[in-house]
């Protein structure tokens, strides 16, 4: 973790935040990334205690100073905070400091959306002090990606690991774009060794070392000093017979392959992917869903995160179909991700449904996190999506819905209705 101090902290507990981040040490051995301390985002009059750009997510850390230390803090996102059972009272009159913190996160999200940066999850950490032994949050608030805690190194680290859940690390170039959007006047920061992926891929590196020119290989097979004419005559003597044997082997291989491939599609190799684009809109409950493409995979776990991914790694999933749609409500555009997971047994669909319905258990990732942008210029962020699930025999359908171009919340009533309606969409591979 590289800590870059841009300005001063806005709260007393902000110094504890900076100390905790610094204690993680340089490099990626703990979590990696870069922390921008005392950051004022573009077009904002609020200085943020810290914005932490991690390889798999962004954390916005906002400090809140309490009047006194507390053993227990009850801290809902909406409603009265209580310290040790007593209603919180502060000199500024705030009874729920989290409201301001959520607004600050909205500013950061809009800045990143406007800059069209890599769509990483943006989590919220409300750091409270001078000291709190226990913080109690409603489960629904945890599901929204908000952690309220006293910023000790270990508790802050746990929050980073829970909220930074991007499927694969972003590249150094993508991280630089995020930092430039947040702090355009900041000189270029050295990100080497902080866990961000490089631009080169292992496949390209391997390809450059395994290709051997055929002419060079043939030349190396001839003994030194052997006449070239003799080398040409040898293959002419056995080529017809060898060719006949080769053709027979190819025919036999084709027959075996045809027989093997005529079985169940579930036996196909893991990780295969196919993409198709539909054009006809779907109407459900008077609401139109415009299709934006469908992606089919056989490695279900590779495209999930959280507890859902852990469960899929331990259990067999035959196929994952991710269908994208857009819909509107009161003039606002919504992005809808309908994920259908198919299983060889009905009981498996039921087990995963129980896991997915638990708050904070993860979900299926949109393909935009894997390098497949959302069609058009939209960049929806599904980490704060409204959620709905439904069973269809051996299949489980998971729906996530977010607004395009503006912040979303998991308890948004309009988004919840959109997600529930999308359960009726018939998704075909």
C-alpha cells in the first residue's frame, strides 16, 4: 500500500485512518493499492479523509468524530445513532453522521463515471473515533457495501477485503486513469509492486517462445554434411503409405469425436464461452426490456464473486447464461443483468438460491468487469444493485438492476420492481 498525502484530514479520527493505512506497508503483500489522503474530488467542496484505490475496488473512507469513546455504537444508515444505548448528540446537531458520508461516496462515483474509468466496486467506510469497541449495523446496510468501524489496521483491512471484490485486478493503466480522475493535479504515482496487473498477458508471452519455423525444424533434422538430394528422396519413398495411414487415423478420430460430442452438453470443456445478440424487446407487466446481448459460459464460478463463487467452486453448475437488458422508469434508464444458472439436479439450484438470498453473499458479475463493455456508452455499476431471485426447475435466475448515470441503492423501490419483473423474462442460451 502506497500512501500519498494530498491534504490534511478533515477529522481527528482521520489521523488514525492514515496510520492504519501506513501500517500495511509498501507492496502487495497485504493488500496493495494506493491511498490518497486528504483528497478533494473535482467539483467538490468536501475534503475526504482517504480514497483507497485497490486492484479490485475503490474505498472511500470518511471520518466521523464522536463526542466520547464508546463500548457499543448502533449505527444505521438511516435513523438515530446511539452510543452505549444513548442517542448520539454532537455539537453540529447531527444525529446520523452516515448520511454525509454516503453523499460523499456519491460524489466520487459520479466523478469516476464521468471519466469513464474501469467500473470497479466503490465501497464506503465510515471511520469512527476516538474509540469504539463494537459497532452494530443492520444487515441491509452491510449489503449496500457500507462498513462503519473504528479504524484499527486489522478492521480496516477486513473491510478492504470484503468490499474490494472485482473479479480480476485492474491494470496499472486503469489505476492511473482512476487516480487522474480523482486528483488531476497529482503527479504520476509509482504503482509498481502494488498488485495492479500489467499490460502484457501470459498467453502472448508464451506464444513468442513456443513457435518454431517449420523450415528451420526440417533443416535441423538432417545430419550435418548429408547431401540435400538424398534428404529429398527419403520422404518420397514412404510418403504415399504414410499419407494413407494418416488419412485413416484422421477418419477414425473424426468418428470417435462425433460419437463423443453427441452426448450431453454438460460434458463439454470448462470455460467455453459464446455470445449472441437479440434484437426483439420483451414486455413484462407493461414494462419493456430491450435486450443488449447474451453471454453463455460453462465455468460458472469464474464469473461469480463472494459466497456465491465459493459455493459454485464446490458444486457442479452445467451452464451460466448472462443476459443484458435496459428498461426505463419515470424517464430514468436502468441496466438489468439476468443471470440463469443451470444445474444437473434441482436440489443444487435450491441450495444456491439460499446462499444468494443472504445479504452480502455476492452475486454474478457483469461481463463489463471482464473486458466486455456494456453496449453503447453506458457504464453501469452493479455493486449497489437491487436484487431478485427465482427458481425454474433445475435452473436458478438471479436479477440485478441499477440506474444508468446516477447512483443506485439496493432498497430502491423502482429498481426492485424492475428486477422482480425481469424474473419473468425467458432467457434462452
